[in-house]
């Protein structure tokens, strides 16, 4: 049994402690906003926050997340500036990568509320988008940070 705090709620998970956090979130807790992409931590679709830091949930065993605060896309406030900026910039096309993109951007803005264009580029570099909306993603992050792109 592993106890996790997910989106502010304590949850007991009866699973192997080595189970990837991604599958515990999706299959055991029905939090399907976090996506499976590559399973190797290279695409960013599975990004969540662990104690406020962006982490690849496909590589993180649930035992490593025990005692820490896990936040999924469902745990971000509905009025988060990134959601507003994503809509304003019409970022989503297929939308599959967007939860991971938003969670990575939210972690960046939490650490650095006024990132430069270069800092945004560097932070977002590990998240892949099949639709190629990278320019709109960067612009949305700048808008959410309160800057004019």
C-alpha cells in the first residue's frame, strides 16, 4: 500500500511500489488528463508536478512520490493564466500533448514568474507536439507570464 497526496487529497494505492505514477494516476485513480506518450520520459505528455516540480510520471515509481504532493492537470485551478492563454492563442490542435505542455509551463512560471523567451524555450524544449504548435505554446506562456510576446 502506498499513500499519495494527489491534487490535495490523500489517496491509498494498493499496487506494487515500482508501478509508474502515470499508471496509478490513470488506471487506479481515474485521472486521465495525464497522457501516455512514449513511456521513456522523452515526450513530456505524462508531465505532472511532484512538490511543484515538473516530473515525468511514466518514469517515476509511486514509491518515489509517496509523502510528496502530486499535482495533475486536473489539480490546476480552472482560472490558471495558462488555460486562458492557451485558449486565447488557440494552441490546441489534437490536444494530446497539452496537459504535459501546460504542466511544464506551470512549473516554470511557479519557479520563474517572468521568464525570458530563451528561458521559456529551454524549459519547454523536452515537450513534443505532433501538431507543431511550438510558436503558439511559447506565445501562450509569455502571455500567462504577463508579457507581450
